């Protein structure tokens, strides 16, 4: 564990602080549901998330020992394994909330689409470093985005439009960071837009009812109205009530009323609404400020990276976290469809928590390599 002394201490502190806040809020928001809805111990979700974090910490200790070149070498294997897992899910996956997104492993529900995001970040960093001399060729630009589109198509078939959207946006934003001629980027953007439109049209034609169900989740206008409150607008409306209850300083830790089964996913998708209800607008602002500090630190590590590979990993992880935050918060406020996207560090979730820790571990490895090179250690 010699590399531990070279990690970025501040990033590690912020990450640990976030996960501790997450554990506190997961217990606060889930203890009633665990007992009344799932007939389990009130500590059920707290214990499970604690185990997820312990497993994640073990992954962290392993991942920081390996050079990012190793990540690149293994990225193709990871990509093919992810595609294989997504195919397996399509045919044999466990159906949950009308989506076939999970592989039941007996002791753990594994979601390959979550892993796909992290694998794509690493694979993109490896691909663009390998092909850096051919970046002005159209096929070289289209190929990685085509791979991302294929993965997104498999995820749409589950159906999971939220995760598919993150895969597409994440991949395209990473692509925009690569130093390529604007004329090439314009052609790629145009082709990408046409492909996405064709994917959505194809899904609509062959899965009209499912597509209509996804559209019905848009609650921009009046989610608390009489016709929407008991259907598509119920969760968003109860989220509004939580925001209103929180006011400026909140009702206090553990004093949320919306967690009493009014918000069915209070410990996952809607945990921010519980945070606002218990800690108010001030608590919400503090969480947002912590996220901003986290982004600054990750991007700073990317800027100091001694390789394009490391920089892309850091920028990709920052984008990955940012997209999750944006889609989750805009969803619970009714500005985007509810997609089941968890809030980083704070929401309960096994696969996502492990993937988030893996992503942060890779950023830490980039920081380690930069520090080691600076002091002359190979």
C-alpha cells in the first residue's frame, strides 16, 4: 500500500465526508420504509450501504496500485465484457420497475449499464491516446461514438432512457474535449444527431407503448394537479412538499414527514428532497458547494496530469458525476423526466456506489502518477 501516501488527501477527505453524509441520510430517509414497506430491520439499507462502501474501499486500495497504462490495456476486455453483460441482461435480466436492467447474483443485484459508463471513460482515454496521430480522420472520430451508441441502444431496450442518455452525453462531451479540427467535429456532431434520432424513431416504431410511458413521465406542468397527482406527478409533487417543508433551516435530522411512504424512493432517487426537508435551503446550498469543490479538485488533477490518458479519465469522471447530479436534481424538480438516476455519494445503491468509487480511485491514481513523476519516482 505504498501508493497511499501519494493520493490527493483533499479529494479523499471530500469523498469520505460525502459518503458519511450519504450514510446518515440513507438511514434517516429509509428507516421507516425498511420497516413498513420492506418488513425489514430499520437499519437494513444503512447496513447494506455500509457493506457497499467497505467493498468499494477494497477496490480503491487495489486500483491505486496499478498504472493507468494497465487500465488502458484492460479497457478493451472491459468493454467487450460490458457489452456481453448488457446482452445477457436483455435476454435473462431481472425485471424491476418495468425495466430489465439487473443481473441477480443472489447476494447482489448487478446493473451492467452503470459499469458501462466507467468502462467507456477508460476506453475513450485509451482509444484517443492510441489514435492521437489519426484524429483528423472521420472514421477514427466516429468509431468510439459508434461504440457508445451501440451500448446506449442496448440500454434503451431495457428500457432505461436516463442511463442511455448519460452514456450518449458523456461520450460526446469527452469527444468534444479532444483536440480535433472543428470541421471534423461538426461532421461528427451532425452524424451523431442523425443516429440518435434514428434510434429513437426505431424504438418508437417497435415499442410504441413503452415510448409513450417514458413520455408520460414528463411533468413540466402542474404535477400537483388533480389529474396528475395520483399518477405521473405524484412523486414530483411530494418532492415539492418536502422542499416547502424544509424552508430555510429545515425540520431537523430525522424529522422528515415525506419519508413516511409519501416519497416511495426517498432513500434513492429523492434523497435530496429529504435533505432539503430536514436541513432546509441552507443544507441544500452546502451540498451543492461540496459538489463544486469536488469538481474543482478532479479537474485540477486532470489539468496536472502528465498524460492525455490521465487527463481524459479525470475530465470524464467529472462529467460522469455532473450528469448524475444534474439529471437527478432536474428530475425531482419536474424539469426532466424521472429516470431513476441516483445522486452521487448520497443515494442508496450497490452498483452505482461501487462504480463511483472505482471512478474516483482512477482519478486518485492519476494524482499519484503526477506526484511520483514530479519527485522523480517512476
